[in-house]
C-alpha cells in the first residue's frame, strides 16, 4: 500500500468510525441484541468481498485457509441477517396490532 | 439453507447470547485466516503498512476466535460460568500480551521472520483464552460487546492490509458499535471497562448472609401472591437472567395478560445489564409477545417506583441489590432498579443463594418484601392460575 493510499484509508476509517458512533448511539437499548447481530453480519459480508480479491492466483495452503474463511464468513452473513430479521419481526408485530 | 442459517432459525431466544458469541468467533476466524493466508503468499513483498495491519488483524482476530468460543462454552454451560481465578492470572495475561507485542514488533521490522508471525498468531489464540477465562458469566454482556468490537477492528485491519475500503468501513462500524455497547454496559455496572476485563469482584467483608437475613426473610405462596395482586393497580415486573434460564418468558406473558385483564397496568423494568448480553431481556419479552412500549428503561422507571403497588422480581438479584447504595459494598455505586421503594415487593427465586457478586441482598430481608421460592416458569404459572381463580 502506498503512503498516499494509507492516508486515504485512515481517512475512510475515521469517517466510518464517526458515522458508526453517531448511528449506533441513537439505537435504543431495546434493540441492542439485533444491532449486534446486524453489524456482525455486515462486517462479515465485507470479508467475502475481500476473499474474492485475495483468492486469485493464491498458493494451495492460502486457498485452503481462504476457503475456510469464506465458509465462516458466509455462515455469519446468512445467520446474522436471518436472526436480525427474526428479532425485528418480533418487535414489529406488536406495532401492527 | 446452510447449517448456520438453520441455527439462526432454530435457536431459541434464550440462547441468543451463545449464538452471538459464536458468530463473533466465525467473523474473527475469517479475518484471522485471511491475514495468515495473505502473509503466506506475500511474505517477502508485504509493505510496512501492510505488516502493521496484518499484525493487528491476526492478533485481534485470533484472540477473538478463542475468546468468543470460550464465552460461548461458558454461556452454554459447557464450561463453568464462575470466574476462574488463580494467583497471578493478571501477570500471566500481561506477560503474554507483552510477548505478543514483541513478536508483532519483530515481524513488522523483519517480514522474513516467519517464526515471529506464526508465534504471534499462536500466542494470540492462547491470549483469547486467558483473557476470558477469569471473567464470570454475569460480566458477559461487556465481554460479548468487547469481542464484537475486536472482530470488527480485525475486519477493519484486513481492509488496511488489502487496501479495501468496504472492509475498512464495515469493520469500523462493527468496532464502534461493539465498543459503545461495552462502555454502556460497564457504565451500567459502575465499573471501568478495564476493571471488568482484568479485575474481579472481591468477596465481601461487609456483612454476612446470616446477619442480613436473620429471621427477617418471609416467604409466600402462590395463593397469597395472587391475593396481593388482586387490588394492585400498577405492577412492575423486573426480569433477570433467572427468567431466561427457566424459559419463563411465556409464563410471564400469561401473568401480564391476566393482570391487564383485571385492569392493572403492568410494566417491565429493564436493567441495562440484566441477562447475559446487551438487550437480552428485551428480546426474550418480545418473543413472548409483550409490547415493547411496556419495556421501560431503568432511568425512566426508577423515579416512579413510589407509585408501584407490587414489584415482581423474577430471577434477578444484583440489579436490585440495595447493597449497591452502601459505600463499603463490593458493588457500591452500581445503578440499581429501586424496587424497594414499591409498596410491596415479591421476589421469585429458587433459593437464597447470592447473585454473581456473591453478596447478600438486603432487599430480600426488607419489611415490604416477600420471597416466593420457586422455579420461575412453574412458579409463575401457579400464580397465573390463582390470579385467574380470584
């Protein structure tokens, strides 16, 4: 990574952290459990993208490690969003009544 | 659907903390493995920035994997939930952390030192265990939030190593949310974050259980319980981890419906660290179809306890321990739900055993408190039957 890229990356990181802080601070404690499963699923999605980048032309051991990582991340994405959805539905149906 | 999706659908809500811990382990494992694979393929070409990012990613990722798995095992009951303490445990953790730092520094200075990189990764896995081992089950809300944060930061570091903005952003979001929750949780226990991670609650010397309880504890029956509820206009239910253990949320819902039918107003007082993860009680009550307008946060409901006719404490202990107001108490200063200000308090509990803090609870011996010794689910169902028969 070039030094210019590093500054860009640090900038992105700080902006994301600031945005994250403000967004998450406004989530009521009521929703902290689904919040946690959602952010976890979101961060896992990014790992899948990264593996597509690294997967190209890798050595065999690296590919095997990558494959395990893909499996772990995908289960996290699927499980994370499903459970978030399930919890939010439980909160939602009360509003409908 | 893969197996994980099935877990998400099938997991009972009472097992949410375990499931969350497990998903942190999965996320961190992915980050750690990507880091190791990246180094394996590019050991000779990684730049300085990439090496710093890789070190962060692999250390945070690895310790989160084992830490989360251990948290999972503790919550699942596979490993005993009590804090495991041995002399010098903090020294061991600190030495381990120092060695990891030295190895990381070595690797950053010399990328050809593969032994430093792999040694660092291996010790980080070990560090996750020594970090979580001494932490008791009741402190799990903080630990789970903290591990969430680490998993996110590991993902963010992956982004730096691979020069990928999406990863940096998603990881930072996850890291921020975890850290905010961890700080909120430790505030709710009036303990600094570091104290939760490195300290443990010392056994109390203030008062023994015998002094506090001597002859003052009065127990009650389902029948009397129901009679006390007969004319209650305002009832507040305080759920704790005991409700989750006993899967009593549906029984509690039945009680709520029976009381509302009699014209009483029923609310639920939620302490921020009730249960084993942030928002644990809310999710359980929502599962049992309790409207979320009835779940009231501690700061909102505390000033109104004087107007509560009956407060029902179900499987909660430390979060209602009036000992927290005494300055010499091990939990001094921890904000609690002021249930003792209600006209009548009924505590549903299996026995007089102390909570996580291991100290007696003066609330149980208070003049306006009755103890209802029962398993939460079976006991509440008995009360519901009596209330319906009124």
